């Protein structure tokens, strides 16, 4: 099991920007303390890899800095060559995590989860859709035929749903807040909408049913799991009410269920916007630590609940 990081490819942001870029370096530092020899820097996603999921004209415009002002506002990041490189590396990290998963059962991207990027435009802090790029790459390379995307970010994976609309080879499952962004939602293969304030018990019961239904309807060769930290009760953009223990239980259920079903899984961190970045890092770190414990690395610290 390998873990990919991209935090040193810095995305320059203006002072006061609300995207919490600092979480990635802090997460990598904590993960390095328990799994340093498994950390890797991914290759950047190539144009060939990107254009399997995205419109070639959009990829070319991003690379050349030719996006118009409206397109830049929709993404939410100022354009720069560093933004392009960071976005390519983040997509490349999920692609590499998929290869690790197919080799060893699991792979991790310490960033990623850019599920609002559509085929022909970016949106919501997402430039390229890493899950879509990675799924298409694995199919094109003949490594897999069927991919399950388990999206547990608090926001619907609208870009992923749009890219794979009508494609029976990819099953998109999204559990998300009913009243949250994006306000115009796409149709995933299976969408489960949750009311504001949903907390641990109803969330976990709903997840159990939804994932079981997805696995009954679809026999994947690979799963890509977006383990968002933003269902957390302290998240300023989330509007759900899961505790850290509830989120750890969520990850434990998903990863154990996939492992026991013999489905390799690549994990991406997805969103997290708590006021205290330490809370975001705690949640993501538990996801990684649980994965390490399930795929053969002895625990050096206890997981929330058990090891």
C-alpha cells in the first residue's frame, strides 16, 4: 500500500482565501510519522490521461491560462502555472493510488476528491476530476472494466456524475446534504440526500443500506473512495453533524466492506472546511491510519473505536 502526496506543489492563493491549503502539509507530516517509507510523489497526469475524462479544449485552456474570467470564478482559484501543475499532480496521485490498490489492495492520495470538475469546466475549487481521470486511465490500460465511486463528501459529486452519465461501466454513489452545494445537482447512479443536521446514527444506517445496494447491483473491479471530512459537525460548509468518532466508523465500514468483498480501493481525502484545520487533519489522518491497519501495517497508535 502506497500513499501519494502533492502538498509541496503549492497552489498560490490570495490572503484570506477560504480554501484550507495548509491542511495538506500538516496531514502529510502526521502520516509520515507512522508510514514514512510508503510516501511517494506522483507523476503529473498527462494530457492523454486528462482528456479521457475532460474535453480537450478545456484541458488546453487550463494549461495555456486561456480560461475566461467567468470560468476562473467558477473554479474559485486564481490561474497560475503552479495551479495547473498542482491540479495535474493531484489527479496523478489518485491515478497512482489506483495502481497501488490494484497491486496491494489499497492506495491513498493525501489530496484529491475534486468531484465538482465537469467534463468541460471546473467548479467549486476543482480543476480536474481526479476520480474520473483515474477511472478512465485504469480502464484504458486494461487493468479494470468496472469502477465504483463511493463519494462521501458532504457535497454531491456532480462533476463525476456528469462525466459518467449513461456509462454502465462506472457506478457513482453519492451521499450528500440535500440543501447544500451544488444547488443544481446531477444524477449519480445512486444519490442519497440527507437533511441538515443528520448525525452519526442515521448517517451510518443510511450508508450501510446504500453501499450494500451498490455492491448488490454492481460488481466492481476497483473502488475509488472520496472520504470527505466535511460531514463533520464543526465544518463551516457542511451542515451535517457527524462526530470524529462517527466519521471514523464511516471509514471503517466502507473500507472493511470493500476489503471483505475483495474490491481494491483507492482513497482520496476530498473536502474539509472546519474553522480549526487541526480538526480536518485529525479526520483525514484517521482515514489513512485505518487503511494502513486494514492492509497490513501494524497499528502504532489506537484507532478511534479499535485497531
